[in-house]
DNA sequence: TCTCTGCTCAC
DNA sequence: CAAGTGAGCAGAGAC
């Protein structure tokens, strides 16, 4: 089923023609024409929901879009999803339009600087790699690389293959081969530099708008199956931060003027808090109430040691398990990621469920309920349907079950930040500061210096209070300020 | 020009 | 089989 109908409606799509038939006024004609155009270009199934077109149409004309939304409300009332629609998505639309129109400033000199380093690195590595390979080839082609490494150099006896029969050369595979030959490490470095240059350094400047000099991403309200936003052209929700070199790119995102600073406001461990709340697990809730480092607290429980005896390795493992749980863990998956035998991974998961029994219950109940009702829902009532939840194919069914576990967690976090955005947009009316970006659990602001004392506490309060989590699970926000996005963290 | 594949970036 | 949600790049091949 279409992700949009899963999100907002939870029933078979309304047909455009049904919804607007017999209506004659101007907006509808305009709207129908836009929809027809999209349909004729093959961009849209004519039977898809009108809301999807509305969202795309929104960027072009917010006023018309809002009027059309109001016409949809009677339809939505029939299917009892009004709160998500009326309280979250509809008021969020103008907020997103405003954010897109504001955009975010880029410091080209930072991109040039990083680009220079990357170009040099790519040049040097290309040379070294081709020397190791004994011939020249296209380093950007996984196919050619696979033939070199496994067909010609024969680095391993039984190379892994992709589903199309090509040699596998992804990061995980190559990392395991690093001890075999220096070429492998060099290829990984090349890949990193090449990715950073093509996707960010080279692409971002092309997205600067002439009229503003800023970058205006598109924030898609209705494309994900869980209720999150998506960002494109450019995607500003995947700007690097994990690797040292990639992180430097965040210095290119700057305030819009001398009187401004950037402020980042992050929900701390929001998905784990949501899971603690939805499951009602006493131990995990207690950890959050005591403002403990959740991964350290988990490590102490799983490994049966005191908090101050938790070593980094234990915390790292616990962190993997915590995230794994949110994603619908398997012993195999955990063993792969931790590089440990499957039996050990299995033991860790077993202990985890003994320590957090309500979380285990939550997972069982969520999949059971998804089987019975066909859907799961978030705290705000946002639904997602799972057509494969009863599939006879165990693998397909397991996929649906993992998604069913994850959706109310990820989706509730999405409800929360979306509601916060609506409140914040309201309280910022008539002020100089602007909300410029959302990255799932983070909001980024151009904060005017005149407002740097009064505004942050109001934003903090709006984020904390957006949704009160059941079972008294506290919400925590981290604030950061700086002359660029990196510093603001 | 379009679509698919493989890969990698984020939360 | 084997961890949830996205977007974008280059290569490869169809049209």
C-alpha cells in the first residue's frame, strides 16, 4: 500500500475523481490540472491520494494548498485520523513552507578548502591503487573493482557475491580484507573522499538559489512510511558528521548574517525514551528518570557490573543492542555488527530481555497486534499498515515484524518533533530568528543575537512539552550554539 | 534520458 | 534470510 495512505489514512486510497467530482470552483480546477499533469507524466498514479499532490503543490502555492486541505477534512473525519491530520500535518505544512523559503547559508570558502584536500587525496590514492592493481581501471565502478580484487588479485578463495552475481565490494566486506593487502585500505579511503566530494562539496553549491544565495531544501511531509520528514535537492538530513573529514563539511553551514548565530536543539535519545514509555519498562524508565547515560546503564545490567565498572567496549556493545532492539534485532544481525559469534550475541539478547522484560513484551505485543489489526500506531494515532505481516514466507514476514516494532517508536518521535515545530513556529512569529532545518531529532535555528536569551528557553519548553510521554518518561533536549553547524553541536 | 544496481551518507 | 527510515552519486545498460 502506498506509504501515504499508511501514514495518514490507513484505508484504501480515495480517488481524486471521487473527491473532487461535481466541484466547480477555481482552486479545484487548478488542482485537478496540476494532478492531471503529474499523472500524464507518469509521476503519479491517478488513484493515489490527493494529499500527496497537495504536499508537492504546497511549495508552489501554500494558500491554495491550505484551502484544499480544509476541503479534505470531512473525508478524513470519516476514517478517524483527524488528530494526526488536524493537529499535526495540516498545521505543519505552512511551517515547512516557511522553512524551505528561509533556506540556510553556505560558506563557499569552507567547501573550497575541503574540496582542495579531497581532490589531492583522490589523486594520490588513485595512483597508489592502480599501481597495486597493476593496471588502470575506473575506481568508481564496483564491478571493475570486484574483478580486480577477486578475479585478478584473488584476495580470497570464495568472494562474496551480490544478488546479481557481481563480486561484493562494500565497506564491510573490504574492511574484513584489510589485512590481506594494502590496496583494500586505500580503496576505502578513496571511497570516503570520493563520496564526500561528489555528494557534498561538488553538489551543494549547485543548490544555492540565485535570489537568496542560500540553499533551500525540499522537506517532504508525506513520503515516509513512519511519519518522518524527508529532505531532497539537496538532502540536508544526511550531511556527514561521523568521520573526521566529513564532519568538516558542517563548518560550511553558517548563520545568515553577522547578527545571527546557529542554534541546534537535539532530542536526547528520543527513540529509546519512546520505547521505554511505550513498553512501560521499569528499569529503563528509571534510568531515564535518573538522567543516566542509557548505554552505560544498559551495559551495567547486561554485563552484571556496577556502572563505574563499565568499560568502553561494554558500552559500545550495549549501544549496539539498544539500537538493534529499536530496529527489531536478530542474533545474527547483532553478531555481524559486533563481530562476535552468534551464540554470544544470542546470550546478550537473552540477558537484555531478562533485564528489560517489558521491552520484550512490547515487541511481542506489537507484532501480535499488527497481525490482528493489520497496523500499528503511534501515540498521536498515526497508523502504518503491514500487508506482509501474515505472509507465509518467513523472511518477508520477519521483515514486516521488524518494521512493525520500529514504526510506533520512530513514528512517535516524528509526531513529537513535528508538533514541537508547529508550536515553535507560532511562538517565533514577529521575531527575527528563523527555524531553518529539521533532522529527525534535531532542529536548527538562525538565532538573532537580540533574541539569544529569551528564545532558547521557549524553544526548549516547546520541544519538551510537545508530547508528554506516558509512564512519566522525561524528555531531554541538548542545546548548542556556534558560528557554524559543527560548532553548534 | 531513464532505470536499475551497488554503495554510502544521515537519524 | 539475517537491523528500522530515508536520498544521491557513479556506473552500466536499455531505449
